[in-house]
């Protein structure tokens, strides 16, 4: 009976097509971290780990290579006189904290009151991901998403609420899983008008 060696779908060797090259000094930095953690970077299971980790971090941080406001460039004026709330709720996202480079996993709700233009709803999620795919703190992420929408669409109001769990708290330090952090940024009518603020937060589930 003939046996065949099946390709490793997770293989990250330099010979695979479409893989970005990783400089030697970056790989060596990851080997140093592995040694510091107490393992041997030359053993079989870890031999290609520096390549995988380096490429993974390029993907985690791909937001540095884009301007999130670009996604809001195409706007639509034919809205049939609609000037009410536009809300995209519970958008999942993943980021990494800039203090420990640990995962931040959560969801965001983004709302705006259009003046006379709207954007495709998927663009709101793209703005979120553009900022999330960087080293972040949740407070700044919340503010950046809101400010980008405010500056690009010039709406009557913007509201962004983010709820997330932080690996730097659940996996190290106090090691307290299940704790969620909530941040919000309200601008325009959502900040000035109590009724509008209550409406949007209620629809978001807060």
C-alpha cells in the first residue's frame, strides 16, 4: 500500500507562494522571546514559529497600512428624505492592547444621524476594523471610530459603544475572566439631546 505525505496547511516556510518575507532580525527577536519564556526555539515544534508569529503580527496590525476614512469616501444622497438613526449593532472585532500586546476581543455598536448623506453599512465595520487592527487601548479605539465618522460624514450626531474583554486582565495579572469593559463616545445631538441619547443607547442595549 502506497502512502503519501500530505502538505501541512499551516506550513509557513519561505518556499510557500504568497507568503511575505520576514527579515532575519525579526525572526531572531521572536527566538529570543521563546528562549526567555523557557523553551528551545530550535526544537521541531518551534522551528518555524518565528515565521508564523511575525506574519501573524503583520496581519493583526494591518490597520497601520490603511486610512479608515477611505471607506467613507463613497456617500449616497438619494435617501428619500431619511434623516433618522442609522445603527449597526454588535460588530465583532479583535485588537491587541499596546501595553501587553494581549488580545482585545469584543463588539461595537456604531450609530449616526445623517444630515443629507449616508454610506453603505459595511463601511462602518471597515472603519472599526481599520483602527482595531493596530496596537490599541479601548478608550482611544472608541474615540477614533467616532471622530472618523464625524469628520467624514458630518452628521447631526455620532454614537460609538464598545464592549470588550482584555487578555491582559483575563490571562495574566489578576486573571479575572468574564469581565467586560464598556466605553462610549457621543457627539453632536447624541451628546446634547437627552432624548436622542437615551434612544440610541436603548437600541444598542445599554
